[in-house]
C-alpha cells in the first residue's frame, strides 16, 4: 500500500492550553520587524551574496524601513567578517538602525563577533544553541542540563564582553538569545533555559532581552505554534524583562500563518526575510505578513510601495525568482483572466470612480495594485476563458476606447475567437488591432469618397436643417448622393435612401474623444438594426465629430453586408 510510508513519522505533540486566548484576538499594530535576509536568507543561497550585493540589499532594507537588520554571522567566515566591517567602516548604518550579528554559544566565536562589531553604534548580539529533544538525542548526545549549561556559559561571556565594550566605546549593545529549534523543545524546558539566560544577562524591564523562539523546522499547524508562544509568554517568570520574538520557517508552507497567529499569541517581534528566502522552504516572508496587515487597515511601518523595484533587487542579489502567483509580488497576482472575475473587477473599478469611496471596494483584488507600484499594468488579461466585458475593459484601460455595453458581446466574441485560433493570451495591442481591422478599417462595399455638410435656417419655421452631399462609392461605382435632415445622421440616412439603401434602422449612437489637443479625434459607435431585426455595430473615427458618426454608419452597413472582407 502506497501510503504506508507515512507511519515512520512521529506526529507533533501539541502543548495543552485549553484556555488559550489568542483565537479571539486581532492584529491591531505592527510588531518590531527584524530582517534576517543577510544571514538566514543569505546562508541558504546557492551562491551567497558578495559584498556589493549585500551592501545593496542592506540599503534596500533600510529604505523599506527596517530598524533591526541581522547582517550576518561575522565569526563564521572571512567574507562575513569583512561585510560587517565594511558596513561599519564605510558609515553605511543609519543612526536609527541596529545591526544584529549571530553567533553560536562558543567562546572563540563570541570573542571574534565582538571584534567584528567594533565601532558600531547600535548592535544586537544574537547568540543561540539548539535545545530540541531530537538534537539533544542525535546531535549533542546530552541532556537538558548540558544544553542549559552551554547557554548560560555563552550568556556569561556575552554579558562580560558587552559590558567591557559599552565601558570602552559607549555603544548601544543589546542581547538576543534563541533556543534554536524552540518548537521541537519540550515547552517547559524552553521556558526554563530562557529564564536562566535572562537571569545571567541581568535582564530588567528597562533593559529587556530579546527571546527569539525559532520555529526552526515548522512541525505543526500554526494554531499549535501559537499555543506554544502563548504558553511560553504566560509561564516565563520575568515576562516584563523580555521581548518575545518569532522566527518562523516555512517547511509546511504555513510560515505566514504561523507568524500571524504567533503575534496574536503575544509575540512582539518578528524575524523573517523578503519573499521568504531562507533555509529549505525559507523563512517567514515579512513582506507578506506586512502587506496582510496593510490590507486590513493596519500600518505595518514598512514601505512596500515600490515592490517591483524591491523584487528586482532581491532577484538580482539572491539569484532567486519570485513565482508569478506569489502574494502581492508575483506577476499574475493582480490579473484576472476569467470572465466573471473580469466583469466584477470592471464594475468595481467603475464603482470606485463614480462613488468616490474612501475604501478599496473592488471584488477579487484584495488590495489596490497601485499601493505596491502596479499602476500601469493590465489587471484584466485576455485568453479564451475571458468574458465579453474583458476585451472592452482592455480597450478602455489601455487605449481609452469606451465601447458601449451593447457592443461588448460582439467584440468579446471576436476576441475570444482570435484567442482560440492563436491558442494563447492576446496582448492589449493585438486586441486593439482586432478592433481596428474589424471596425475602423472597413471600407467595402461602401466607401465615402467626398462629402459636404452644411446647415441652413428654414425661413418659415426658423428650424435649422442639415444638408449632406457626398460621393459614395459602392463596390467600384461612385454615386452622388444628397439628403437633408434635422441632424447629420438624419441627413445622411435620407441621402442613402435616394440610392435605395433603406434596410437599416438607427438604434443608438455614442461617441467620445480619443487623444488630446490638436490630435484629438472623435470616435463614434453606431448601432443599427437590419430588416430582419438583427443588430449590427459600426465605429467611425474622424477629426470631425459628424463625419465620425457617418463613417460609423457606413461601417455598420458594410459589416451587415458581409462583403467587407472581399475587398
Ligand atoms: O531557524 C533558526 O533556528 C535560526 C536560529 C539561528 C535563530 O535561524
Ligand atoms: Zn532560521
């Protein structure tokens, strides 16, 4: 049996917390954000960033608004050390930004880390050791006391070196401790080791220590992670001496959810990366969590208004790619192909224009694409799944052509047919070309070669009468025609009657300007009904508004004749 293999996995044992409170809470304020792109993200890259790439990434993180940035693991390699030195020596760290450096609880590495941060104004020294049941068993082969001893010894040295450094330079150095693999550690052991570290570091409510609780390998549903966080917050003796930080990974694909529920459960700080880069399936994506808050009316305190550019820099520096369906940042996330979605979106966009609503009320689009710099790309894209209104929406959005509603099914069907034939999506220009070919360029079998329109006041009635005179070619023969009426359309219809064109009844007309200034033209849409009651549409464009309508009528008659393609 195929699924027998699953029996080798040990199910996660959730913390018992029947009186949990987090499910009734909502996120009303942003946590403290800490980017770990340059450390956790970087260490997971096939080709880690070079110095220039790290500096560019750091600058971008600062521009986004991060105030805490883990820049690396300076004791781990010469490259990491050099990057830390470059940031400090080149004065690239703004005064309101704190750099964070990671180090294991090992004395020589801690020493080296303090050498690396020499001269920095604001630093978080982040030290960690692994505490999980599994790692104690298979990696360290030690009991919990052994792991506590490592953490306490590490904390003692970090404190000693920090106090010396503060006395020497006056730097602002804070502490962060991570019981690595927190979520795989018996919860009371996690609380215990963190209490020992707080005591050793001399944490106070004024000098809080960051306790970072990594979901190093995501092992449970996000609700169980939230229970772990709430349990930890409730049971930590000196809760007021700690800032509780999350560090979710994404092994189950629920890093964002685990972060959000962890915040509800009492965490005040979040470590993560942009676009979720990081070990294996990555870290929690801070952009995703922040934009989720933004979409709920909560200011995340980070600026993703130029997400396209941020994504470009990310892709350039990490050589990773953001998939097309990636929340907020993917190429396709503000795109609707399906007809019913397109219809609802175009109604929503119109509602926004007409109602002046202060809120974003467009179905199928959770946020305004403009808020992440996606102002100029088409929301509605056309393939064979698209509906009748989609092509009209593209004509309106991309070219300013306001096709009347009655015309949408006819034009939509033409575009759908073209999509089916092409077997792919049609670009806005291709849709426009269909419109041009099928309406504006139709000049057969009727073609107006010359015309004159003038007005006359009838003396006896004082009414204004419009006269049309023109040369209308039918197939290859020219006809001189003339007619009068109460307007140009009426006059032209009367002129057509003189050569026996009587089969068409005028139904409706609409027009608008296309372009601006001296180049502006009138575009008219004409709906006629033929003698069998069938509706036919035409469109005409001209600098002269009356001629645009007349061209529209000729277009409709040509299309009704079925001869237009024989030209
Ligand atoms: O995922 C993790 O546990 C880490 C720690 C070093 C904080 O990255
Ligand atoms: Zn991590």
